[in-house]
C-alpha cells in the first residue's frame, strides 16, 4: 500500500461510516465529490457544507507536489454545475512546485481547485475552503470569478476543524477587477465569448485537434489570445488545458499549467 493510500484511508476514518464507501471514489473521480454525495453528507446533523469542505482539506493536500517548500496546501471549491443554487459539487486542488524552475511557475492550491471546477463544467463557484490563508496573488486570482464580491473564503484554523469565513471583497479591499478594464463579467459568467478557431494548415493529428478544442474554451477577455495545450501520457491518456487570464496579468495561467492541473488531479 502506498503512503498516500495509507494517509487517505486514515482520513476516511474521520467520516461517518455510511459515507466512507462513497468517499472512496474521490481519487478515481479527479478529486471531485459529486452532487448526490454532497447532498447526502450535508443532510447529516452537524455536517454543513462548510464543515464538509474543511474535513476534505486533508484529502486535497494529498494532491500537493512540493519539492521546494515542503509546505502542502489544500483547497476545496464549492461549485454549481447548473443554475440550481441548492445543488453543488466539491472540487479539490493543491499546490504544485517544479524543482529547477522559476517560482513563478508554481501552481497555487486555490488556482488548482478553481481550474478543476472550471474544466469539469462548473458554472459558478460560491465558496472556497483553504488549509492556509490565501496569499495576495490568490486573492487577486479569485477576484476574476463572477460573482466575486460574495465569494466566501473559508480558512481552516491551525488546530482542529475550526474555521473562519470572510467575503473575498473584505480580503481584497479597493480591488482592481475586470470592470477596470471594461470587462463586465468574469470567469464562469454566462454569455462569455467562445470563438470557433481554425488552423492555417490542415491537421488530422488528434492531439492537435484536442489542443485546438481546448483553445476555444480559453478565458481571454483582455488579450483575445486563445491558446490550448495537450499532454499525452505513455501514448494513452490525454489531458488538455486552456489559457486563463487575470485582470492583474501575473496570476494568469498558461494552457500548460491548466493541463498539468488536470493531469495531477487525475
């Protein structure tokens, strides 16, 4: 049994017995807790969506790859896959570092959780739980979401299952947002422009076509520079990534980064 599997099994023991079998599916489901299971667990007395998110953070941290800092951060995004405000799924993410590369290449846990939700079809993120207080970069990254002002940021306390909840707008006062560059919506807002792209030269390579399809899903309201990336592992599994921009520029994520997030969460 791997060390990660052993840790995962120990974490599962902290949940009520009836839900452990359902939680076993998380590693095979790209770090996602589906809507039905979320509903069943949160109907248990004393288990609110927020407390469930906090209890899932140790599992999210197992996805971390931190060869530089050895500081694992987990995040869990509460997201809707439809307009129904009463139904939600939970999407996990963790920080990833790359030895030998510039620290600017690091993927933060909040970014990973948001991208995991975005790539799996989420239409809105209402809250995000984090095992450590969000850094300034992540607060700015989260401010790209729509709606941004009401986003709940839930931070786990150092000991136990305690947590604090604040609105993102309170954590990022006098924020620079999409509206400052004339963008009325934001990431995951309805009505976003998705182009139909064509290659200058005809290709029938499936990896190229997958990358082209991913490019069409880009969130690039400022540059309109749509880009996609494809990673293939062992000539079998394919992971795609789409370019995602931030109004502050620096927190933007390349399509390679979002493809890596998808790969790591698998």
